C-alpha cells in the first residue's frame, strides 16, 4: 500500500513537484521531509517565488551583505542569491535524478530574466550562463514559450542543455514548443551529440485559463455550465497531442538513440475560485509521464482528501465539445490564450522589477548597518 495519496499519484506515473523554493526550505530540512512524506520529485521556481523568499525573514542577509561590498547591480546580486539556492536544491535531488530516472525527475528549475521574454539571443545567453554557473546535470533553465522563446528553446536543446518551457497556454503554442524540442534533438544528433542526457518539460499554466474564460463568460451573462471547464479541457487536449508527437516515426528515430519525451507539466494548479474543489486541477489531470507542480496548500489538500485515479485521458470528446461550446457562447479561445501569455510575461516582469528594487534597498541597508 502506498504511503500517501501523493505516493499513489507517483505510482500511477505522475510526478509530484513543488512550485516554490527558498533558503529556509533547504536549510531547515523541509525539502528533504517533503521528498519522503509527499513523494516530491522536483522543484520549480520563478521570479515571484524568489521575491517572496528573499523578502521574508533574514535567511539571505549574510550572503547579500558580503556580495553587496563588491557588487551593486541588483540583477547580479539576485543571480548570485538564486543560483546558490538552486545549486543546493539540485544537490539534494541528485539521487532522485540519478536513481533510474534521468530525464524524468530530480530536476530544479531557474527562470531566465522575464524581461527578456521577447529577446531570443539574450535569452540564449542567460540560459547558457545559468547552466554554466550552476553546473548540475539535473538543472532546468526555464524559458517562456513565447514566439521569440521558441528558437531559444531549440538552440539550447541542440546544445544538449535541459529546458523547462514555461508560460504555455495555447494548444497551437504547445505544438510549436514540442516541435522546437524535437528539432533541437535532431540537430544535436546530427552534430554527433548524445540526446540521452537531455530532458525537457512543457509547462502548461492551468487555473489561469479558467480565471480568464470565466471572467469573459460572466461578462456575456449565462452559460454557467461552461465555467471552470476550459482549463482541464485544454490540458487534456494538450496531452493527446503529446502522445501523437512522441510516438510517431520521426520521434522513434530519436528514441532509439536514447532521447526522452518532453513531458507535460501542469503548473498553476491551485484553485483560484473558492467555488471549485480545491484539488480539481490535480484530480482531473492525472496521467502517466506527466508532472504536477503544486503550491504548499494544494499538496496539503490533496494529501488530505484528493482522489487518485487515471483521469487525464477521460472525456477527450467532451473536452473538444467544451472548446466548441465556448466559441458558440462568444468566448474567443485564441484571444483568451494570447491575453494570458501577454499578461503572464508582464506579471513575471513586474515581480522581477519589484524583486530587484527590494534587493537594492536591502543591500544598501545591510552595507551601511
């Protein structure tokens, strides 16, 4: 019998990850406890997460004080703070990565500067720098799945670097992300490289899709039966596309050389609407060869009352019907996902700027104290 509901989830082939990282989590043994108690097999982070971690308490003060004596660029200070945490987390999860799951679990993610989301070469340059600085085989560098991010993703994969593609909302963009991964691996193999150590996840943001679609339905009036339906339908159709891409003849040529599929990762899985079941974005998206990265409150809720069953491949026809019915109701799917991508980039960039302002202020205070 599995130790907990999340262990059961892992036994079905979906990897539970956590979507936050902090020095406190590392230094007080909480991450190790979660790996045992909650079957946690990976960590994701983003500028908003680091903003909360660095601004809470004094865990970063000593390092920041030392760094600030030689460096006054807040962006550089942040990089030094964040890469230390990520390196430590990679070391902690190394055995998970090594124990027969290379290309699957044990990864820790750090995101490129979100203000570079529409700058291809600058994204490539920073992704290379992060991989070189952290220098761990179980590192993911997160690159947003924007139009300008796609060639950066392909380029990094072609160089044998593992990438977490973030901020994916649309089915069309997901197809482009999967294509960038496959093309990158093809280029790597053509150049004589080994694809086996290279891994990637495609991170779909889930709950935000319902938030935006429900808002539009509310403005239109009526159609309450369609509220809370698009996000799950969207993810199920993405998974169907995943199975197609990573089973065709083109992929098989890479697979025989050791390439591993780019798994779907469900992100933003906390429930924003209190009227919805608090674990709905976990329960309805359970499928093999996938990841669900969760905040603390969702982990606790699922451990308490989550229902574990393979649900991801159920109701595919119904998922298509949801998209069709939303269109008939006057909700433009393409505009929903385009809006979410644009706002997602803007929100992360805003958090990053606030983070840098906080670091600049703190560094001045620590040096003069």
